[in-house]
C-alpha cells in the first residue's frame, strides 16, 4: 500500500530552495502541467510528478484536500473539518515545483491548450502542455433538485457542517417542543441510500442518539430517536456481495436502524418524506432531518471535454478515456478518478490515486523525452470497506470478506495510514478514542448563521399537500 503525499513531501524539507518565496512553480523544466482538482486523483498526480522536469499548477475551487471517506464523521461530530481537509497549500509547502491556485475552472480550450478559471471574481487563464482533469463527481437528486434544500448530500465540508448543524439542531428543537407529534418528527432521521455513506451515516446517528447524547437533555430522551434508512434495491451495500451485505443488514438492524428495502423516496418537504414501497404503496414519514446519500453525477467539466474532444460520456456523465486514461484524440489530456469511465472501475479513492499517478508517470516520461507509447492503466484492486458502528465494519479484499471487530480494526488502520499529515492522524486517533471508547462527540458547534438559516427554513415550511392515505 502506498504512503500519502504529505509524508513524501516531508522528505523534501532539506531541499535548498525550501525558503524561496512563492512566485510560481520552480520545477526544473519548461513543460507546463495543469492539474484540475486537489482530491485523491489530483494530489497523487502531483506527488508522482516529483522530480520530473515540469512546472505544475494545481487548481481547485476549495483550498483543501478532502478525505471524503470520513465526511460522515464530521457530519456526526466525531472529527473536525480540519482533520480531514488540510489546506492543499500546506500539504505541498515543500514542493517548490508546484503552484497551488484556488479558483473555479469554468472552461477548457483543447485546441488552444488553456484552462480558464475564476479566482475570487477575477478571470484567470492558464496555458498547459499537459492537462490532468480530476474534478470528480457531485451529488445528484435524479432530477428532483428541489430535494436538495431538505436533504443535503455528503460530498463537501460544507455539506458535512450543514448536516451536523441539522442533526444536533434537531435534538435542540425537540427539547423545547411542547407538541408530542412535532417533537417526534424532530427525533426522526431519514437517510436515503444504502451504500457505504448511507449506512455509515445511519449507524452514527443511532450511536450518537443512544450513547453520545446520554444525560445531555432534560425533556427528551434522545435514545427514543428513530433512524430510518431507505434503499431502493433489495439489499444494502450491494457491491460487497451477498454474504457481507446480509451481515451488514443484520448488524444495522441490531444497532436499531429501521431498514426500508425496496423503498424509493418519491417526495419530501421540510417536515416529511414520502416513500414508495416495492408494491407501489406510499407512506409519508414525519421527519425533519433528512440525509441524501443516493446518487452522484459527473462534474460538468466532463461534458465540456466531451463536447470539444468528441469523447463519449457514460450514463452518469463520466468521460470514456483510452486505456492510458487520456482523452481520445488528445494524448496530452488525461481524465482521472471519479470523472473517468474506464473498464467499469468504481468511483473509489484507490482508483483515483492509481489513475492520477498513472497519468503523471506518463507525463513525466514524455517530459524527459521518452516517446514510447503510453502504457495502459493496470488497476490493482485493494478492496473496500464500510463501517456499521463502533467496533463493527465490513471489508472486502477480492473474494475474501471480513466483518465485525476484525473489519473495524482494518478500517481503523487503513484510514489512519491514508489521513494526510501526522498531526491529523494523532488528533483523529484521540477523537476516535473519545467517541468510540468513551461516549463523547468533540465537534458539536452550531453556528448562529446555521441556526438562523434553519429557523428561516422551518418558518418557511414548504409542506406537501395533505396525505390522502
Ligand atoms: C461521503 C463519501 C464517502 C466515501 N467513502 C469512500 C470509501 O470508504 N472508500 C473509497 O475508496 N472511496 C470512498 N469515496 C469515494 C472517494 O472519496 C472518491 O472516489 C475520490 O475522492 C475521488 O477522487 P477524485 O480526485 O477523482 O475526486 P474528488 O476527491 O471528488 O476531487 C475533485 C476535486 O475537484 C475539485 N473541482 C471540481 N470541479 C472543479 C472546478 N470546476 N474548478 C475547480 N475545482 C474543481 C473539487 O473541489 C475537488 O476538490 C467516498 C466518497 C464520498 C463522497
């Protein structure tokens, strides 16, 4: 398994140019590489370009590298946002060959070899000799975009902090609510989507209501909360195979999650969710806190590339690339990570890391004058995992599957290895001890801004017509 970029960059600390002021990248060559996206794909590409005769510019609309697999822990108050989203500029501070730019990419001109962007309202144009696009995917509401106001997705730090405020705010509202029916709706949480994110969110909401909030309230008993997990298919964690999926179902139900399989969410408003069961029967659940963990769609930059370059897009808008991850007809442009469609590879961190690294190695070889044809990406599947609750996770490595405490310990070690920076690993370990061995949740702040926005949304209502059934 690979170590992470921060550690690799750490070794550069004794380079003589480490104190030079940052006035553009100071690589040894003139070949300009622009990388769009500082997620796993982009960051691992930067790392693989170390020592190559190139100038690298890494551009992202955020100022951080986000460890998305732990977003659910920020959303439920276990970890702080800084622990999973270190500033990219700081992660790469010892890489004088790399310039970090915080800007939103708005256009790519394949013929002119430029990327246009907007940095705090100011237009920017960057010329490239090689381009890596690692812009990822975004939440999809399958055409029901109005659901977004009621059920945030979990894709960014903003999403996680919004959900955290809504979840802890729901208990605060319930504490002062005199009407038992309304109180119950504050204490009902609906998670939509039975993939890893949905299962992890549902499990953590149960744990916080049953354990972490113990003795915190005087008028409500948080352990009476209802957590409903809706999944349209007939099983959760379907990608893990029948045996692990069945095990996860049993574990989730034992934990206290109310599982609705074959249940599609067909409508929602501020106070409720309407669910259609497999037989076509609909039910409206009074629930004020909803989490959307059901779907993703590719970054619009994928369509932009396809329209100019003639590449095909798959069902969710990912760009079909050549076996070496390059754009058909444009060997100097690479699409990697979640935005790339290649051999049915899943949208996973390891795919992003390996494809980002592969594209960078090809670019570095060419910059050194090696004109041999690019090699195809040979993806090595290192498995996948999902946590159910504290001390319980499932993990799949090829045909081997493990669950329970063994799965959870594996989860712990792997996530510690991949978290960026020693300080973050240490503080995550302390927070995990607080939350999993103890009962606490260290990160429960609701800002005044969040509380005011929630009050406005609740006052605004936006309810569905009366339930005929
Ligand atoms: C909640 C959640 C849990 C997950 N859990 C797991 C897990 O347990 N295991 C696993 O293997 N995978 C997991 N994944 C998937 C994994 O995180 C992704 O596969 C991986 O992050 C993809 O990396 P990427 O670099 O392709 O894209 P991303 O990490 O999404 O990075 C894309 C970057 O591009 C930037 N960007 C996008 N558009 C623009 C633009 N126009 N201008 C500038 N910047 C732009 C974004 O700000 C972002 O920083 C999870 C994902 C989520 C959301």
